C-alpha cells in the first residue's frame, strides 16, 4: 500500500543583520567581507563563508574558481576544511554564508550546494552536534538549526555500518 508522507522544515527569518544575536551578526559581517576577496574570474559569483568554532575562533573562506571547473572549491568547504584541519578537536557551531554578483549582494539568501551540504553533515556527525546555518541575502537572513533541514534523507556516516 502506498503512503504519502510529507517532510517539513523549520527556519527563522530575519529582515536584517541588526536583528541577529551579536555573534551571528559578526559572522555574517565576516562572510560578507571575505566574499569580496573570492577568486571568481569565470562566474563573477563571489561567496564568503565564516565558521564559528566552539572556542570562539572565527575561520573564513571564499570560493576559489579554476578554468577546469571541477577543480575549484566553494567558500563553505574552504572554511570548514581549514577549521577541521587546524582545529581538529574543536566543534564547528555555526556557519554564515553570503554571496555577491556584479550587481552587489544577492537578493535571496544563498544556499550551500549539495557537496557543501554533505560536508556540513559530516562535520555535524564528527562532533555530534548541529551546525547553525546563517544564510545571508539583501531580502533577509534565514537561520537553520542544522543541515537536516536543508538535506533531508541524507547519507550519514551511520549508514556505512549497515
């Protein structure tokens, strides 16, 4: 017998950075700043990411394009991989993402790509806690309590155990 099921997600929406808690506002500010430093000569789409670690350290990253497109790296993975490589025992607690094009900061909050979502999921599994996602856009800021809301029915490390 076929059963129709529904998946619901929840997130908070803020009209601007001034409504965010101070730590999150600072992360968004850092993500905006480093988006301007992105290396994106092909797409012109500049993405910045700021990671907050449990010890208060902020790590930033931006997208790095390459003429051989698969060889580039997204801002989110740049920041998370740096954080995990240099602070392997300190959990990632939050991640802010901001993007801009030639027209300025994007209107709608930018979402992480599928590969980045999987890396965020792995980071949550690694430290046993969710990563707060703060997605920035001119029309508002969306805050998700973890990657499950952006990646339902995900492939988690526990699946490898059969």
